[in-house]
């Protein structure tokens, strides 16, 4: 009896457990189904909401924009998609600058001109012949401006010219020989230098325009000329760097104007114009054929890059371990040096160009004062040779650069020489070739590091930094 009751009790317990497990499984299934159903409903509601919002925007946005701003929705010609006017309304200045850049680079019809202080600048060519054989040409064409400064050697009919071409953002300086070959070039991106060139260019043009492009005076070359520095004073400067007050004033004022011009007239001609010719450029056909290439800024940049690559090849060859590569690179370097420094300078000197044609230190040419200046400059102790490295600076130019103190003394000496030959040498050296100079600044350099990268030994050494020479 007891056994039967025990078995019946066990069966009841088992049935209750089975029923509880069945109920639990149903609850789990129900919860899982509820979660899936809730997720599905949320997704459907989100999709429907987005669809409603997009539909409302598509119906009202074009209408409101068209009513308020007068803007029509168009299809972009390049992509075929919708053309968004908000982009132009948001960035009007950027699109305006882009159009100006296109006009400056691709306008071939003439009459576009540049903008100076909000005013349209006409296209023109301004030619200026100076008494010492120097010629300046200024050109403005559809946002591109340029200035040429050239010197001619009448004895050999050779010229050397510096072209400075500028767009609103960039400035390029190029040296050409009489054959039109690019001897050296520089591509300037610094905004202050570009703006300075633009300002000086337009100021000079405004000054010439104020005089109706006529010269207030015209002094024949060499007429009534006399030196303002005695031989004794000049010798004192050469030997002992003695500068009298009169000489100090001369080096800043004398050669801005030709000899014999009254001091009262000098202020009228502040930038050296003597005999002006103004040519308006109303059409591209009015541009002289030899100047058309100068207005292609993109091509000038490519030619400058090619020139720099040639100089880099020479520098690589000079540092090569192969003797044949060194020989070839050295020959190319000598050709470049002759083309600039040894090719053209005053023919009456033995120290200014053409190498050192003087057999003795005291041997001078006919232009003895200019020769003394060149001789002293050639013996500057602080210099960096062409394609060489000194004071942690590599000189990639095909000519020597000197310390700024040497170039400053050279410029002052040429001013004190007060002769046509010295004037020619000074303008060629400082205004055409525009040679750089360098200054030395001390700095601390680590010469030995530990395995962990900590500096164990430091030394103080001088490093050269390039500077621009002052104009002559």
C-alpha cells in the first residue's frame, strides 16, 4: 500500500515538472517572438518616417528657394546629377577667385586686364631706355605682369636679361642670355614677396602715367661728367674702409640718377626712367613676338623645373665615386659658369669677369677703380663655391656665393668708384644676376647619441643662411 502511494506521488511530481518545463519553453518562445516583432516594427517605422521626410523636402525645398532667392534647380553638366545652388551661395568668394585665375591664365582675347585696388588695369607694354645702356620693359596682360631688366655689351653685342613674371599668387625670376637660353631661374611662392613685386610694379606704372609717359630730362651719356670721389678718398676706402660723410651719402643717392641732373629734379624720376615708350595692348597681335612666350606662365615653370633638374644632375655627378661621372659633371659646370659669370662683364677690367686675366695682384685694367672693387671681392675669405658645400649649406648655383659682408663692401666700393664701368658691373651683379649672399648663425648640433637616442655630445657650429642682396 505504501509502495503504491509512493509510486503515485512520484508520477504526480514528474507530471508537474513536465508541465512547468513546457510552460517555460512557451514563455521563452513568446518572448523571442515579441522581441523580433518589436524590432521589425521599429525598422518599418524608421523607413516610413525617412520616406515621409524626403517626400516633404522634395516638394517644398525647390519652391521655397526659388521664391526667396530666385534660384532654379539645374542638372550639373559634368555629372548629370542635381546642381546645388547652396554650394555657390556658401562659397561665392572661392568661385570668384577660380574664375579670375582662369581669366588670368587662359584669356587670349586681350582687354581683360588685371585688377589693382578694385580698378581694372589696362594691358600695356612700357619700354624704358636708360643712359647707361640698361633697358627696362614692363608688360601687363590679363592679370600677368612682368618686368625685364637687361644690359648690353656694345663691344660684343651680347646681352644679359632678368625677367620677373608674376601672377596674383606666384613670382618667377629668370636670367636669359642673348640667345634666349635660360641660365638660372627662381620660383617664388612667398606671398609677401609676390605682393611687394605687384605693389612696386603698379606704383612705377602710376608714376610714369602721371607724367603722361614722358621724360622730364634727358642727359646725354657722359655729358659734363665728373667723379664725385677723389682718388685719395677712394684709395683710403679700398685700403682701410674709410668712408667720408660725402661718400656715405653718395652710395645711397648718386647712381639713382645720371651725373649732372639737379637734385631738385631727382625726385621726379624716383625709379630711373629716362626715355619712355608706351604701347597699349588691345589685342594679342599687339604683343611683340619675342614676348609671347614670357606670358605662358605654365611653360616657364616647366622650363625652370628642367633647369633645376640639370643642376641637380651636375651636383650628383660631382659627388659621384665614378671618376668619369665627375669629369662629365665638371665640364657641364664649367660651361654654366662661363655662360653667366665669365661670359659677360666689363671689357675694360681684368678682375671683373673673364676669370682672373691679371697675371699679378697689382695689375689692373683700364677701368682701374672697378677693377679694384672686383679684385677685393674676389679675395673674400668667406665663400661657398659653385655646386659645393660650406657651413652646412649646399650651393646649387653655377657660381660662387659670398658672405653678405663681402657683397656689401663690394656694392659700396662700386658706388665709390663712381664710373660707368663700375655702374655696369654693379647693375649686372646685383640687379641682373641677383646673386644671393649668406650669413653665419651659430647653432647647437648633436654629434653623438646613445643607443636610446639620448644626445651624449653636443657641439656649437656655424650654419650659413641665404639672404637677398640689396639692389644696386
